[in-house]
C-alpha cells in the first residue's frame, strides 16, 4: 500500500509538471517580429530561423504561408502567425472549399507533419486603408468567417485563431483625445461586426501603429512625441497623461472597443518600428531611439494609461526588403533591424539578458568587388542620365537623396552607387557593369561613413526566384525624375 501511494504521488507530480509545461507553451511571451521576404536575395530561411533563436525571439509574423519558410520553423519553438495576402481575400470570401483547401495545405499540414507552432492566421493585411478605396470592405469579414469555419472543421479552432491586421486609421479621435476614440465613420458598422466576430471566437484585435508615419505625413507633428521620452507637452485626457504618440494611439483603440461594448478585448500590436533610411527622419539614430524606447517599456511590462499590463507586439521588421514597393515612400525598404545580409543596424536589447542584436551566421556573400563610375569617364557624357535611370529603375537607389545615408555623395558617388546596386542585384555578372564605357569593377570598397556600397549575399537561384522578381524593383517615375535632377544639380 505504501509503495502504491509513492507511485501515485510520483504520477501526480509528473501530471502536474506536464500540465505546467502545457500552460507555459500556451502562453505568449517574448517579443515578436515581422519576417517579410520581398527581397531580391532573401536570406535562406534556415539562417533566419537560427538568427531568430539566437536573438531570443519567440514569435514571428509572416505575410504569406510560404512552405519553405514554414518548414524552416519546424520544431523551432517559435510561435507563428501565417498571413493571407489581400489578393486572396476575394476567393476565400466566396468559397468555403477554397478556405478549407488553404487551411489544409498551409496550416493543418505544417502543424501535424512538420511540428510548426502556428497560433494565428492573419486574414489580409491592412485591407481597410483609405488608399484602397473600399476594395476589400465587402470581402474581408466573409474571408475571416470562411477561414474560421475551415479551422473549426480541421479541429484547430482552439489552437489557431484568426485575426486581421488593421492599420490604425480604422479608428479616429475627433478632438485628439483617446477618450473620444471610435471607429472610422464610414466603416463603423463593418468594424463592429468584425470585432463581434473576433470576440465570439476568442480572437484578438490586431493593429499596426506607426509614429514614424505621423511624423512623415505631417511637418507640424512634434518629433519628440513620436518617441518614448523627451516630449515636453504631454496630452492630458481627464487625468490620463500621454507623453508619446504610441500610447495615445493604442488607447484610442481601447476606447473605440470600449465604446462599442468590447472594452476587454485582447489587442496585438501587429507592427511597430522605425525605418533607417530613405527619409530625413529615417536614420539609425532615430530608429535606435524609438526601438529601444519601446523595448524598454515592453520588457518592464509597462502598458498604457488604459491598459497597464504587458503588451503583445511584433516589431517591424526583422530584415530589410529591397524589392518592396516604395509607393508609400523611399523608406519602405529600410524597416529592418537587420540589413539584407542579417547584420544588425544598431544596438538593441530585445530580451532581459540581451547585450544587443546577434548577427546571422554562415551568410554566403558574392565576391568582394563593386561596380563604380570609371575614373576616366566624363560627367558630361550624354549617356550618364539614361544609364543611371536604367540602373535605378532595376535596382535600389532609395539611399540616395536629401537626408538619406548617402545624401552627401557627389555626382560621381551617386552614379557609382546606382551602378553598384544594379551590379550586385544582377549577381555581379560581368555584363551588369558595362554602362556605355562609364563603369568599371573595383576591389576597393567605395563606402564612406554611413553610406554603404553593399555586396549582395550569394543565395541559390531557386531561392531568388521565390522572392519578388528584379522587375518589381522598377521605381516610380517620380523617383527617377528626382534622381536625375539630383545628379544634374550636382553637375
């Protein structure tokens, strides 16, 4: 009898330990990051996953459900939010069968066979942006409902929750005070329906908040209010003091939810970050100030005046993406905490025991050589303008211009930067450095100060083809005109 009691006690202890482990696994802890892959030469997923683990990152948000990326996350211990692009919403909204096939292929298969810890499905990405002119308003909720039904049918609805990452422009505050917050008038009814649906299924409200964009869009916006310290004129909302734009914006959402009867709904900050190039306010110093300010609050478990508890958030973003559209601004390709080769941009502590960001390891590079303007070439050559325009149209020249990392280059420097960007994206092909006798290959690094003439990483062609094509790099006419005028003005 005594032996039986000992065995029973031991069994009970094991059961308790297992339960404790399950509870720990079910909890969300540790900062998340957005892992985008719109790059001409994306880092191999295995290298990125190791980098995530080396940096103590426990959650990752993806913008699609690429199988190579998900396979790399197998048994990694990293919780995953998989994304559904906006261009798939129509199909998923109009076909339960399409939703079931998507869930079977992109969720069920990876959970059951590959051990990928998928926790969320992000249905769309900021579908109610005013720039979309209502294109996705009628199909987002039906798509959410069909994906939810598919998850339920697959027996995954308790493990995997649906959500829809929304831009902060879905709510507003008429008098700038958070307490007057409500959903945008033209989508008020729709937003309440979505919130009701999410709440009924135990799913969170996901919002992307960007103080940088407020500063970028409004020249009169007080710069210090975009950060987390130093603002001398805090906002007083009935005794609640707001010293930073993020807290005020977040609480405006809290009030919008509360006003509509969902004050206790969980919130995920789906994207928050600061770019490092492409605009006068997008630089390493500001990015480090903003990101560390946010992380210090996050690690301290400090919320906002309306919600004092810890935040659930995903930093935007992990790695630069040199093939992203720059329609919103030249800064779009520079949101990463890491450069395209996985090198940290600045010091940032994202865990309690962190001494800074850890670089990616075992990164393969192309040869240590650059394409620059030939010393014998003349700036008066009539081919200068057309060749620079061609190079920038098929490469990335967003680090050129006023207030950027390479803004202090002279005319030759601008031309060399454009040539080298094209040369590297073309994998250093000899033919990619033949610009009408204007260019030459050199083994001397032309970088100067913060202006880096980068060498492209060497990734398999197959991996390159899964990312955005080089053709997608084509710059808007406005940027080409700007660069041409810039070079002509220096001449």
